[in-house]
C-alpha cells in the first residue's frame, strides 16, 4: 500500500501536456523479462515480432529507436533446464551467456521480417561511467542509427561483478537515453503504469496519467515501506524516469501487452503513466557539461575557430587549434580558449592530448594519415560542447 500520509505527487494537467513519442524523434524502448520471455516460459517470438512491426511504423514516421531488452538470464535458464534462478554469480553469468545467443537470434529474425536490421550491443554501467568508453558507446550507437539499424541493448551480465538484479535494465534504459540524447524513454512492463496504491489490493487505486519526473512523492508511493508495488519493481521505473529527466528525456511506463502501444503513443495517445521532464533536453545536457565535469586540460583556438564556435554554432575541428595544455585522454573534459586565453567553451574531447598535438592545425581529412585511425572528424562535437 502507498503511504497515504506522504505528500501527494504533483500531477500534470491534460491541458497543454506533452506527447513524448509524438513530439520526440529519438526514442529508447525498454522491455522487461516477463514480456520478452512470456513470464519465463521462453522467448515470446510473437510479442517480439509485434514490437518489430511497431518499430518499423515508427521508423516510417521518421523516428529513431533503440531497444533495451531484458530476458537473457531467463532464456538461459530455460535452455539449461533450470527451474529456479541460481544464486551463485558464475551460474547467473553462465545463464546470461547461453540466453544471450537465443535473444539476439530471435530479435534478428523477427525484426528482419519487418525490414529492420538489428545489432547486438552489450553494455555495463562502467561503460557509461568512463568517459572514453562513454564516447565510444555513443559514437557506435549514433552510427548504427544513422545506418538505419535498430540497436538491441542488454547489460553485459557475463562480465558484471555486482549482483544481477531484476529491473536493473530500467536503469540501463535511462542511462542509454542520457547517452544518445533521447527525447523519450518508454518502459514496457506487465503493469499498466504507476497507481496511487496497489490496484490488486485497493479498489480505490487510481492510475496516475501525467506526473513530474523526480517528484519525491512518487518514490515514496512506489517503494515506500510495505509497498507491494515496490516489490514488483515499480520503484526502479520511477528512479529510471528521474534519471532520464536529468538529460531532458520524458518517460512513459505502460503495459507491453497493450495492442499497438508504441504506435498509439507515437500518435499522441495517452497510455500508462507519463513522467514529464522539467528541463528541456539540450538545456539539461549543457548544464551537465557545464557544471559536472573536472577539466583535464585546455586547447587554444585561432580567431576563426573561436568565431565559428561562438557565433556559428559549429563543432571544433583540429585545424582551428593553436595550442594544447595539460594531459588528457579521449572522452575527458577540456576547456576551450580563445586566442587571448579566455575560456569560451568546454566539452568532451575525441582525441588524447598527445594525439591532439599531432593533428592540430591540420584538416580533418588528414587525421587518419597522421594517426593511423580516425575516431571522429571533430575534435569536440557540438553536442558535447557548451559555451561559457
């Protein structure tokens, strides 16, 4: 039951409410194990095929979609003939390794039938905490989207050291939304959304249709003491919505068994619970870049490059750099200074300090001939840069 003594959550009125999928272009869809594996009875190929058909319709509407899918451990258990979820870490990891093969195969087959190419991407939270790996993962996912491929992401359970937990992919979905600057995160589950109480026990329980992401009252409601909803995993979804909102992404928690749920959401229909982010997406990302990174060094620009950044809204190219200070690695934050040494911007750099010294004052077309590889044509991409 919810704590009725706590302050009620702030609901967003229907008038003027956003439609996250209709208005958003880049969407992360997370599906839970119970949906993917038909409550543990094996991979539900019919459901996965239906999601493929819906994503094909979203693609036709000009939307980019990334999927975060649970189900590897459950499928591995089925293939190994295990009736109970093991406790030993090495057995959980073995189940994940076995199940991941089937999971990737079914997604590829079902999505291909709807004209969609897929790619398997396995991540750990550490991949998104380390700035170099963060940029590598981001670049790969954006490249796949540009190629028209649907990334199917799962946590790399075969190598994680923390205990594998149910609902952890809710958090991973939010981290992926942050990673790729998604407009919306959709969490498909076996529940209709967030209720004011457990609807199985309280006939007065009411579905919350639009709430403010990050409202502390939601966490108390979903995971407070004695909350059966919390034990069912709703708290991880509320926390994921708060995390996604930190980069400006709205979240929808809805039943994955609703017919055409993704298509209907994309048409603006209100289904499940919408968690509305209060900060616009790009403003949230710029705030993160401006306030939460330790600078590892700096680059100084010529007048033309400084003008292109400040007035032209451009990315920083190596040809405009005249001086490199400090020692830094790919993915670390650097200050960007004008010819007089004033900080005009900061951002995540695509090359180390030693590499930057080799390619500065040179056009991007020469990066590969100088370094033997090309990470990106930009030294700092505009999306990873904030003006001061």
